[in-house]
């Protein structure tokens, strides 16, 4: 999501209150406010004082750790095109592999215009009946869906089409192993400590 100065930051909500010490909209956050934010204390006292990370900082860390990044573009309302364009430009400069994903087709199209060489994934809740058409519209190479809303029929259709399918949000290893045995290629989790080492 973009701050007021156009810097892409890592945050879930369009507003600051739930996850940081700040008030107001992310899109209205100026550089001074961004630097002073505490983005850790509301999650756990051990993380107090943790700053709100920028996309550039996260991508640099991924490069240092040898990781690739799935960057979900979450534009504030009314900033879909600009956010797609800016995030893509930052991502293309990264020293790690990047996949761009979003629920917003408008954002993915804008990202493709700015950095056509970066792969894209379409985010959905339940897999819609027209998922092939929606993926084609944004030239997506993968589909990301809600694990809770995934039906066996949808999983089979996406798998049989040879499209990589990733599911969110799985915090129990048994659930992830079940889906991966059925053809899901990756899962999103709030608990990375549960997954290492991964043995299938």
C-alpha cells in the first residue's frame, strides 16, 4: 500500500489503528509519521518499537536471505492504478525473485504495464466459475484462493488445467499437507515456525 509520499509500505489495513501506533489512513501518512510508527507492540510486547517496513526493506531482506517474495498489492481505495505501477517498479529493481499478486484486476494490469517481465497471480476468495477468463484478463500465471472456500471440484479444475494454485491462510500443518497432496502447490500461513523443516 502507498503512503502519502508514494512509498510502498507493508501493512494489511487501509488505516493505521489496528496494527500500529498511528491514526488515520495509510494513504495520508507522511514520512515523519511513518518513521515514528510502532508496528510491533500491538502484536506482542517483544516486538515493541518495530518500525513499519517499506517494500524496499522487505525485498532487500529477502535477497539477503535467499528468498523469493510473493508481493500482494493492496491498494487503498482509489489508488489501484498508481499502486500497481509503483509497486511493480520497486519490485523489478529487487535482487530477489518476485511474484506480484492482487485481488484487483485493475492493479495487476497497471503492474503489468510497468513491469511486464514480472509474473502475476490473481487473488480470489472462492474460485469463481470464470477464473480462466479473469486470469487471462490480467495475464496471470497462478491463482491464489481461500483454503476455507476451496471446493474439491475447483481444486481439480485448476490442477487439471496445469495452473499453480496457492491457498490462504493455513495455520495447521495437517490441513496444508492434505491440500498439497491434492495438488495445491503452496500455502500462506501466519505461523512459519510450524512448517520448517518441511517433510512430504
